C-alpha cells in the first residue's frame, strides 16, 4: 500500500506554511509570509499575523494540493503546530486544521513546533540520525534541544531568557537605522567589517550560566548585548567618534554567534552526542554557519544544516513530524486540544 499522505499546517508566527508529504517524501512546501505587513511596525505584530493567516490559510492549502498534484480528499491525515508561538496565530491554524480534519473525516495530529524544526531533516535526507543536539535560532525562539527520538524523546537543554537571537539582530539593526528584518542587513554589513573591532559582552557566559532551578546551563541572554551596543553608539555620538557600521555589525554578530556556537558544541560534548543540527531563520547567517563548521569539526561533531527554505518556519516540517507520529501508530490527538503558546518539548 502507498505510504500515507499527510498535510501539515504551520501558523505559529508570520508564515502561513502548508506542507504535503507522502511518507518521508516531500511533495509540496508552500509558504506565504505576512512579513511585508510588519515592516512598518519594525517587528511581527501578533494581530496582523493572525489576520493574515486567516486570509492565507485556504488559498495556501489549495496551492499546496495543486503543487503536490493531489486532491484534498486523498489526504490521509492532518498535522498542525499547536505551539509554541503566538497565541492568536496558532489558533487560526489549529481551528483550520480541526475543521479540515472533521470535514474530511481524517485523523488530526497536534505537533510541537520545535520538534518539527528538527523533523524536517527526515524529508530532506530520508531519515533523521539520532541522537542529535539541535540549535534552533529564529526571530521568535532560541533553543538547544537533545533529541534521542523525534516522536517520544525530545528534551529542552537551554533557551533564551529574554530576546531571541534573530530578535537581537532586528533590534540592533533598528538602532542603526536599518529596516526590519534587520538580520540579513547586519550580516551583509558585517562582511566588510572587523569582528574584533569592539569586544561586546557574551551573555550568560558558561561559568555564570548555572541555573540549578532549571537544571541546565545552556541558556542564552541577548538583551544585555543589545544595551551594550546602544551604549556604545551613544558614547561614540557624544564623543564625536565616527561609527563604522561594518565594524559594529561584525563585532555584534560575533558576540551572538560566539555564544550560540560555544554552547551548542558544549551541549554535544556534555551529552556525548556527536551530531548537531541547525534550524530557524538565523541559520541563513553565514558567520554562524562558518563558526559552527569550524568548532564542530574541531570537536569531531557532524554538522547538519538543512536548506534555508526548510530552516525558516514552514509546513513541510509539520507534515514530516506528523507522518512520523503516524508511522509509530500513535493515536490521533483528540479534537478538543487548543493552541498552546508556551508549549515546551
Ligand atoms: O525563522 P524566521 O524566518 O522567522 C521567525 O522568526 O519565526 O527567522 C527570521 C529571523 C529574523 O529575526 C531575521 O532578522 C533573522 O531570522 N535572520 C538573520 C539572517 N537572516 C534572517 N539573522 C542574522 N543573519 C542573517 N543572515
Ligand atoms: Zn520556528
């Protein structure tokens, strides 16, 4: 018999993502982003994102089916991100998925957004090698996960205690007068800069990052770094020093990627896991990839970086995880579940 056809719905932030997989084969991955609607606000506005999902959801599903050359009626199961993410945005996806599942009479699976970022590697290479550490870095989240089994054994080892890594890029860009989203602009400016020009603080350096109440020491903090950059710029203005944007951008970028890579490698070493998978929109950052490649190679760790279209939020990752849950024979999620903005793994 043919492998099951699974449709995945992702609406946790500003991307309306629909993915369709047959077993472990990706058939469609359509993403429609409300990013342009958020530019004038300098960041994602939850209410604007929710409304955009409402408008985009049905056309996105139709487009994905057309791309995959399947009929909606042929879908065997629906998977949807139930959290974490923006509450209102999640609710649109969850409500849509419930309606679709009940209209089609097909089972519905609620999946975790963070685990889905990791599961995407299954459709990229046909399998996920475990155990693996995952470093997820985006505008909305920053986490280190230990994945022993993608369906049944995913542990959160660390997360940001304030701003997400991408958010730090966006906030510093704003400070420098660069438009949202600022991450790509900062990393472009940094290409011509000297990353040793300014020594910015590394948030929660390992020795200080002992949080026994949470039981791990792979947390991140980026709000102090943002303040340090703001103070540096103020001082330069006051003293009439020229601000070299490329040097500032490169030095800031280095502070972010230094802690991200150091802690990801440390997590691998402490757990004895010699695989690291990168996910999230900040995976587009070339310095992050470069330093990760250097440090993982030095530590004998195998680094996996899926294509960027699968690193940013998308429906393929949700469908991929849904298909895996189905493959295990787990029962569908009861239709009474809701969106859970603070869901953890
Ligand atoms: O995963 P994503 O597309 O959306 C969510 O945040 O959910 O990630 C977007 C984030 C933004 O904060 C953006 O500034 C950042 O990723 N970003 C980058 C780069 N490209 C995107 N940050 C640093 N360097 C980049 N090249
Ligand atoms: Zn994400």
